[in-house]
């Protein structure tokens, strides 16, 4: 059985995490991550923290490890690549400029198909392709 590395907080980190842990306005994920680290700082095991927080030990280990390696910055979620953009900023600017103009006669507002038609683009709306 592995023993988790202890968490020792400096004064600044302790104050910040206590503030996050007590906050009702901060994002829930930061509140949760702060509580995990504060409990680890008190010497609780990953299992004890997981039972208390109603989550998995792996989750506790993840945030404990991220904090040890990166401090407070490690408690933020990592960037995810996500789906790559299918257009560049030049097209985005064209669309925004177009939206500032009146739509074609017979239409009260612009829609995706009108914009695509006006800009000579192909729009694939079916089956979540767009």
C-alpha cells in the first residue's frame, strides 16, 4: 500500500485555500479542490478524504499530486484540445461584419444558412457535422 506524500502549506497557500474552501461564490471545482488539499494538509489519507468528500481515491490522489507538483496553479483544470476550429479569424470577422448589416429582403434576421449562402460557404447542419 502506497502512502501519499504529505501536504505542507505555506501561509499564503493556507489562506488562499481556506478562502476558496469557505467561499460560496467561487466555482465549485475550486472549492472542492481546496477542501481536498486542506484535508490532506491536516494529515488525512486519500481514503479518508474520498469518503468524506463522497468521491474516488483516484480523484483525491490526482489533486494532491497536481498540488505537490504545481502549487495553486495545479488546482486548475488542464486545457483540453477539443474539436479544432473549422474556420479562421478572417472568416469570423467576415461573419461579424455581415451580422452588422441588414439581412436580405424578405428576412427579419440572419441565420446560419443565409450567412453561408452570402459568403459562399457550405454549411453541414445535419447530424451534428456543424
